[in-house]
């Protein structure tokens, strides 16, 4: 089954959610890339600090495209079984340690990673006074302190930045039910895999045609 074959067997509403979510995630990547170019902020090569944190959350809606991808690549059942057997683990199931250096690692589903993973380190939020504040990670703050300070100044001078809150609103607008509740990433992925797997089973005859 290809990605498109699976999507085409879904309901019109689910098709809409997946297509619009993919467009949104691609747009976020373009925004963060531009923000990085304008500020000079960048991730440390090989760094997996954000991926290995146990507090990564996302919505089921944001990982629906990922679930379709995993089913299309015959990886879904393996990932689902791994999530069930390690239900207590809060480390992202897609984070892979570098075997040569366990302090480093990578995302194994980078092209389908959810919004928070794309925005983390390269976005902004409004404080209680309505002031635009840089949202970045501890590693970037420590390694690029001057650049972070300069970026904060640029934000006050009018530099545009991807906003975490705007992303949340956009996700909820695309899918008001599955896009509103934040869940640990492994839980969200498990639910999305189960949902897509159920729909594939329901449409098995259509997929064979």
C-alpha cells in the first residue's frame, strides 16, 4: 500500500485533515528555516537533547500523516507493538542514539515529525505583558548566548518569528477533536496508528483493487 492509496480510502474528513496537516507542517519548516537564516540560530550537529527529553507532547492530529506513512512502509505494527510493550517509557520511540556517541542521536521519521519538533528552538511566544520572547532550547542558549541575545533584540524591533500559540490554533482549526488535546508523543502516535490501522482493515477490499 502506498501513502496515497491509504489516504484515498479514508473518509473525506480524514483526507482533509491529513492533507491540511501536511501543508501546515511543511509551512512551519519553511518558517523556521527562514527564522534560522535571519538570526543565525542553529542546532548543534548531532544533538538529540530535545528528542530525548521525556516531556515531548503533540496531538493525535499532527501525527496522522506519520501514521499513514508508517502503515505504507510496513513499519506500523512494529512501532505499535514497541509502544505497547514499553508503555511506561516517555522517551520518543523514534529517537535513535548514535551508536558511536550516545550523547548524540537523530529522529528516524524526520520528514513526518510533528509541529513542536519543528518549532522547538526556532520560535517565539508572548509573555504576560504581550512582549515577544524567543523560545529556544538550553543547548542553543548556552552555545549561542550572543546570538540569542541579538535575536531577542531583533524580535523587539519587529522581526517576525513562528509563534507556538499560532501553531496550536492552526492545528485545532484543522481538526477540532484530535487537534485540541496535547498528549505524550508516544501515546499520540499509538492512537493515530490504531485509528489508521482500523480504517485500513475496514477498507481492505478497496485497497486490493
